[in-house]
C-alpha cells in the first residue's frame, strides 16, 4: 500500500477539496479595499475594449488585466470548462487583492457569471449582458435587434432572456461568429478575408432589418469599421462595455470602494500564454504600449 504523507508525519490528512475551500475562504475573508485594483479578464485581447472603457470612465483606478491566451478561444467550450476557467481566474484575482471584478468576456458572463457570484459573494462581480441588453433596448426604435457573439453565448440565449426582461416586444436575430476571435487574435482585423467572413455572418441580421446590433463578444468592437460598412450608418452598434462600466462605477461609489487618492493609475497585465505576442497585439489595439506584461500561472 502506498505511504501517505500523514502516515510518516502523524499530521492528519486533509482532503484536497477541503484545502481548496480553506484557501478560497481565506482569500474571500480579505475585505475589498478602496486602494486595491479592479480585476478584468478575458480569454485574450477582447477585454481590452472593456479596459479602454474603464480608463475612460474610471481614470483614477488601478487595473489588473488577465488574458487566458493559453486557452483562447472560449467561444466553443462547454459551460463546465468555462466555469472551471472562471473559478481559477477569480482565485488568481483575489490573490492580487482586487476590490471588484469585471468579467470582460461575454462567454464567461453567459455561462459562468451566476455560478461565480454564488461562489465568491465577498467581491463585487460586474458582467456585460444585463447592461448590454438595457443599452440595446434603449437604442432600438423598431424593436428589431441583431446579436453577434460566440457559439457559447448565442446557445445560452442569455441576451434574449435579458432583452425580454426589459421589453417583451423585442425580436432578436442572432448569429454566432466563431471565426472572428481567431481572426482578431491573429491580427487580421483589416484583412479582406475578415470582411468576407463578416458579410456571411451578418447576412441574416441585415435581412431581418434590425436597427440595432449588439457586440455580444468583447473582441468584436475591433471590427467596427468592417461591421458598420456592412450594416450601414442607420444601424446603431451597441458595445455593452459602455453601460457595464457606468454600472460598475455606480456600484463602486455605493460600496465606497472608489479610489479617492488622485494619482497616476497602474495597469498590470497577466497572460497564461505568450507574453511577447500579447504585448505586441495588445499595444496595437490599445493604441499605446501596454507596459508590464507578466506570465500568470493559474492554480487548478
Ligand atoms: N471575448 C470573449 C467574449 O466576449 C471570448 C471570446 C472567445 O474566446 O471565443 O465572449
């Protein structure tokens, strides 16, 4: 019979699950502090569109950004996998002392948001879908809304459910765009291939005569030039990040978590994949050098 560590040390064996729970409880016991950073995460560079909104609306806040580039794309993965990845990332974020978490990934919001809020009640967690749906419902005049997102987000029907809560008369035409994320992460934003793929994905939405289109994936605002060219100037393009960060700011004020000391904010980036690749593409998309990008190891 194999020897167990407790056999030789006389320390009672603690089951692994109990250890995980103990670490989790210890991390959660630390109360969010106003001078702590905000945590934002995504599978890759998509969450930078959310970060940009944070820089605009909350310029005094420090941010820890995590891109799970070793496992991008998230869009075709099961709910079970997405929940596991989100759990690992939130543990990492709590270890960094974040005071609020902004889920800069719609697929995570659609498949793991509720589970994460239940598992981590001590930290405020802000999502994209509710605010995005409200912004789109406000923008539409003909009650016809288009939605483009990953396969996971589309299949979850999370946007349809959120939109119906605001207005039962809204008709949604949704289409999954699985090639968009690999094209963006690969740096093909301005390529003719991307335009051609976008024409195919947007055809049913164009035919439905929507007057509003939701970017149901945080990567998609990078394709604004291509998408607005196809949809035309009459269609309002809604980026959920704008409304989501407005909401996060209000929550932060209400919880008295806003950073009150005026100073230059610090942005720290972590990746699970290649540091160099993220630094290059991220800097291009942000329009300025990212600065510090570090390797993250997520505990399983
Ligand atoms: N940007 C993310 C989203 O909003 C993830 C996309 C992906 O990795 O497929 O869904």
